[in-house]
């Protein structure tokens, strides 16, 4: 097969129209596929040719926005980041992410995930609120301290980990890998001082204790984040805190930005676009 | 933070099981190796050996400790399975109380069995 040869692929798409359909059902669409086409490209083609009412979420087309998480051939993936060729099948089965209710067709309702995410306070918690609103200096952080949370900060909140988690599938109280991983991302940040507040927010069944360490969340993450590791680290920190073995640290201090001439290869900051109140 | 405390005890019980079960396996199933090393020379399942262990305060304590750790570890795991079935608030309470009562009853019975064994340390044997 040459680079430009097309082949026929069947897209089995799970459809659901609330208010009309009693149950979700499958629809088959046969389309021509060119090398390099992603599952998202295939869905656009299906929509263009035979299913104009087909609904899904997508935006950036480059695996950054996290909108197009779907169950593709039985595995949660980003549609824009999945080549049809890599599936090595003439059938592409596309369904909405499991463990979420369906708004329409391939659109999952992610609101419960984001509500839990917000409740676990995924931001720096410090006393110097004014400094955060209007920065005058920098928070001191070493490259080593950055390593403690850097990989968790690559999360794009696509929900693939939540769809793969066997505990989320059975336990509605459990917060799930994304919110827990992001809570740990801030707990591990040396600039943050909100461990005690997040610890209280994590009480009860929503905390990390129900995690079986199945590891599916880390397996399916399209950004290579390891939420399972974050949850185990969180357990360790919280147990150490219970046993009074956790190192207490003050949030990173404020320091003056480095003085001296700017390095030539670093461009100057753009002008402020927000005016003073 | 009750869940954090329960989970911490669960892990602690697991560590206790690891040590005490290791001790049990060594004594009961590595007797040939222990004999070769000159640590023990009697068959561990012989009546005299069993009675000697039952008469030892150390072994009696390890039996009771292993029983408690295994019961807690197992019942906590069982509770987790039941909780994932998403029971209502009342049923959760029933599960918590029910498992606690059954676990404590089994612990009491097992402890009595360890202490009441012929020649047990507390019986003056």
C-alpha cells in the first residue's frame, strides 16, 4: 500500500439522543481512510457523509485541550491523538467515555469530575493572597522541588483515567484519579501550604483509600501522567501525617527576581493586558 | 479522617502478618533447615513440640497477635468490597457494626482457644 492509498474502514459509533432513545445503540458507517487520518478525522468524515447529527467534543486537534476523550476500540483515548492505522483493525468502535453519564452520542457529562476537582482545591493555597493577585516577587523553588510535581501538572483533564478506573466504575463516593492526582500535584508543590485543608476535603470515601492500585489510569493517560503513583504518594503523605512523621514545611518564600542584564535569547515579557482596577 | 486511620491500621496489620507468618513458615516448614543450622532438632508437628510452643508466653502472644492482625486485615478488605457496592448510609452502618461484632467475636474465641490449650502459658503448664 502506498502513502496515498485509501482503504475502507467501518466506524461503529455509539449513538444516544436523550428524550428520543431509550437506550444507546450502535450505528455503522463505512468510510474511505487515508494514511495519517486520526479517529477524529474519521468522525468528521462520518458526520459529513452520513450522520450529520452526530455529536462529540473536540477543539485543539493536537492532544492538548483534552476535549475528545472517547472509548476507542475498548480503550479510553483522545480521538485527535489516535491514528486509525495504529488500531490495526478495519473496524473502529467509538463510544463515549464510561463511568460518566451521556449528554448525547459521544459527549460524556464531565461535570461531576470537575466539581470534585474544584472541591479538592487544585491551586496554590497561601496566606499572601495579595501577592498572588498582584505579584511583586517570585516564589523560590529549586529544580529538584519542581520535579516532585512536574509530571502531574501535565494532566489535561480529559477524563480518560476516570473512564478506565475500576473503583470509579463501582464507587460513586470515590473522587477518582484525576482529582486525586491534581490534589497531590499541589500538595507536592513546595510553594503550597494547603495540605491540611486538602486532607480535610479528602475525608470519607472520596479519599485515596479505595484505590486498588489497578494502575489502569496510568496505562491509558494520553499525556504519560501517572495518577496511580500520585495516589500512592498521597496515601504515604497522609499516613506519615497521621503518625506525625511528615516533614512540616513552610510554603516557599518570596525572593527578588534575579538582577542583571536579560539574556539575549529570552524575549521580554509582553505588555500587561489587564489594567489596574 | 477515620478512613485514613483504618487504612493505616490495615497496612500495619499487613506488616505484622508478614513477620509472624514468616515466623510460622520458618518454624513449621523449614524444620530440616533449622535442624541443619542447629537451631531446632524436634519435628514441629510432634505433640511435645506443639505443647512446648503452647506453653511458651512468646508463642502464645504471637498467636493472639497474628489472629488479631489477620482478622483486622481480612475484615477491612471485605468491608472495602462491600462499600464499593455503594450501600446506603444505614446499610453502611450495619456493615461496620456487623463486621466489628463478628471480628471481635472471632478474636475472642481464637484468643480463648490459644489460652486454653493444654499446657498453654497462662494455664501454668
